């Protein structure tokens, strides 16, 4: 099979009231020549679901229901399914790598394969993933599965639901897990739910590294999940999003710096000598000059 012809199904979740996101996502598909492999799933609008016993915000309820119903809509196809949210940024490596995953034994070992995840702000972890990323840099493009690292998420998993593949033989298992949680409310957002299921051993998952997808930074402050004025921690969310983006194979470092500078401007204007020294020490620890203890 030609690497550019996907051997799996792709579904992206998009609200009817977000035509600009649909246009942006379909532009990506066109640029990557993936229009025939990926389809749109009309997202459940949480603001129109009515009263619920769930403690979640309407947008979070809608997203949870959307992930479940999108997967239900293609279960009869008996193929691996690449599930995405419409603020996902894809790289040229997506089709070749995921085709390789389908052809390999990955889905005999795992139910879910994530194409990126949240990066935890732990200095040791940051040093480790930076070192792994730097090893990839000289390789020719597009990359293939054997050139990436497969991280088992059974012990370390930082939640994200933006982009993941469900193995063909695992679809019913994932749907059953979704339905069980939905019957309760649901009680936690879909990304945290997937994390919980994996860490409890109910689902098996791995993540590709470096990341072949990430979140579009321009959409971070335009979430369709959080209602306007519903989150005061935008800078923190943006910083965490930039960290993810830095380990994306299509990362533009100049763009990342501009976004990070804007998000952290107020904190840099404050005179916090101790904080600056901590940051300086952390910068040295993640560098190649640091030899450990």
C-alpha cells in the first residue's frame, strides 16, 4: 500500500457552530492529501443537551458524548479509527506512521495509540524527552513508526484526548467504557477519563514520541469546551500547550517563542530573584552539560 493512502478511518469532531474550525481542519487534510480518509463527525453541543446530573460543564459533556458517538458511528467498519478534535494540528508523518502501526503488532498490545500528550513540568521528565527529541532531528522526512519511540502509558500518562487511534478489536471495549461513564453523568472530562482507564489497567495505551500531532496554539484561547469567561488560567494553559508543541515534529521554534513570550510577559515583568534563579538552574539541568549527581 502507498504510505500516503491510509489503511484506517479518520474522524474529526466539530461543532456545527464552529465552521471556521471545520474550514481550518479540512485545509490541513487537503494539504496532506488525506481528504478521502478523514470525515467530519458533527459534535454533540453540550449547551443543547438539557439538564444533566453530571458535574461537568456543558462543553465537557458534549465532548464526552461526541467521542463515544463518533466511535459508535464507525464500529461496523471493523477498522482502526483515528479520533481527532478539530483544534488538532497534524504533521506530514501522520499517515505513514499510522499505516505502519496498523500493519504492525501495535494493536495486539494496545487498545489506544495516542499521537501526543501533555508534557509534565518535571525537570527530569523534560530533560528525558528533550534528549529523545534531539535524537530524531537529523532523520529524513516523512518519518516511519520504527523511527519513533513508543511510550507505554500504564504508569506515566498525562491526559489528552485531541488525537488517538483505537484498535479495530478494541472499539467495542472503548465504547463500553464510555457508555458506563456516561450512564453516571459523566463525572470527569473525557481526557481525564481515558487517563483513569489506562492507569487503572482497564485499557492499554501507548503514545508516539516525538509527537506527530499537537494542539493548534492559535485555538487554545478559543476553546469551544470552556464557556467565555469560564477560565481565568489562560496563560497557564497556553504555557502547557507550548510545552506540548515543542515536542511536535512540525514545531516552529520562532513561533513557539513568540507565543510563550506573550503568555509569560506579566510574570517576567515581576522582580522575582528566587524564581529567576530556579529557572536558570532548571535550564542548566535540562542541558547536555548537566552530568547528574
